[in-house]
């Protein structure tokens, strides 16, 4: 008889992004391990990115419990008369109204740990009865938003159910918090809440070795590593990389470009290396790109002809761009969390077999994964000459290179087997 696990997540289709795919894929493969997943997620969330195509990937027999949520952004949007009021976007704006500045201050100092805090108490009240009646054998909370962990904390205290906390990003040490005008007393509150979660959860898992080490030191306990991965089923039937020609280079980047992901060093190196040559070099950004980067490109005659902004597309459509690419680009964060930054798309990039050029920390976790797979390299954002040399090497290649050794350990199915072992209380084999 299958055991049941309740997965508490804010992000769920039609929301887009790697955080959604992480638990969508675990839910897909968990039944094969003897665990029946049940999803608990908001009924009316305020998603920043949507991908309606992911709705088709929800397993038909998966039980999804949706519960209403109230978020302060909804009120602020009405006052402003605008649809988008996410802190990241507000922080990127050069000009901010008094209301927007007040909203950022309130986000930093009143909404702890995040704006989804108002969902905690009603969710605990709703779920407590189900847990106490034995509907579930375990619960999993995944953050950010880290309010999800507070739901798990209260359910653990009330019922004693086995609880696993999944940290997709740090909490008190999260670089995003550094961008907010936060008081020292509020920072201490974040740290206290985080320590409660780390000490009271039965297991804590995270996505990278660096985050694993940091959380271990904070909580004075063992932390399990469970990276993101790729699903072989996502590769379209007949997926084929384009034939590579010398003197041509089409770079493709997929994902978000924001205030902590800066592609401008790569664009400058690309312009300097190829502007006066006959090489056919171009770059395509697939996803949401900050206005500052778009302006930088549009103000330069050569870059404006060589760089394309495709905008946000569905996950399925991303593979169309992979098929047209000669190499894939990663823009890692250049912040204090950079070493542990492993974007979810790294593993999908690996699955394509295309060479990967990344800007970031050469000693970071992503660099180690790429090196072990033989799939690419990570170069410091400031290493201008090295970026140019790598671009030239990629351009001069006359054929595609199969650079992957073994990446089976990153398949969603194998990662789910590891998750089941954690749920069972067993060491990962």
C-alpha cells in the first residue's frame, strides 16, 4: 500500500520556472517509489511568470488541494492601477513613486519572512485536521517563499508528523534580502525563524553543495543534497542539434535576466571580438530581460543587429531554440550566493549535448558540474580576455562536439528515488 506525502508549495502550474518543475517532476515519479504525492498550493496566487503548457504535465491521477490566499500585492496593484508589483521589478525601476518606496520598505520590514505570510495561519488550520486524521505519512515544504516552511513548522509542532524542509535558496543569507531596506531587528527575526525550521524539521534538503554546507553550519545538523535535474521525457521526439559551421556562432540564453544576472560583460566581449570580422555571430535571449540590458543593446548599432530578445515562451517552445543554437549561455549571479548558484536549466542544458559558456564563479558548484560532465566552462564576469578567447574557440569549431560523459544521476527519475529514500528515513545510496 502506498504511503502519502503532502507537498506544500506556492509555485505550481501555471506558474513557470525551475522551482515549479522541481516538484512537478518529483510528483510525477514518486508513485513509482511507493509514495503517493498530494499537492497543497494556493488557489489564486500572484505569479510573476506563467507557463500554461506545464498544466499538461500534471499527472492525471495527482490530487491537488487548492486553498485561497490573500497577498498584499493584490491591494497594492489596485491602488497603483498596475498589474505587476513584484519587489524584484520595483527594485529594478530607476524612478520610484512614494507609494512604491513605501511598498519596498513594507516588504522588507513588515512581511516576514515574505508576503505569503498571511497564508500560514489559515493553511495550518485547514491542514491540521487532515494530518491528525492520518491522511498523510509525511509532509514536505519547499521555499522560497519561506513562509511555506512555517506551515510545516506549525504542523510538526501540532501533530508530530514527519516533515522535510526543501531549501531551493538560502533564507537569512539569501542575496535578495540584501537588496531590501531591512532593519537589523527584522534580520534577526529571519534568522530566528530559519533556525527553528532547521532544528525542528526531521530532514532538510537543498539544491547545491555550498547551500548544503551553509545550512549545516547554521542549523548545526546534517543537510541532504538533492539537486535539480532534467526529465528525458521533455526532450522532443527527434530532437537534433544543428550542424555547426566554422565562422558561425549562435548563442542562446534561456531564463531571467535581472539585477543580479548581468550579461553585459559577455555582450561587450562579443562586440569587441566580432564587430570588425565577417563571422556570423548572434545571441538570443529567451525569457524576461531587464530594461537596462535591453537599453544597452538597443543603444549600440552592432549589438542591436546581433542580439535578439525572444521574450518569455513556454517550456516546450524552449527546445525549438536549443535546436537552433551552437552553444548555450549561463549567466550566474555575481553576489555572495554565487558559489552555490546552480540554475535549474543547467541540467536541461546538459541533456541537449550542446557546449555551455557560463559567467560566474569558476570555483562554484555549477563549474564543478560542467567540468565533471565535460560540457563547458565557467569564467569570471570580469575576465574579459578569457570570455573573448572562449567565444572565438566556439566560433571556429566546424562541428558539434559530444561533450557529455555521464549525467544519469541528474535524471528526475533517479533524483526521485533519492527523495523516496529520504522520506523512508534511509541514507541515500
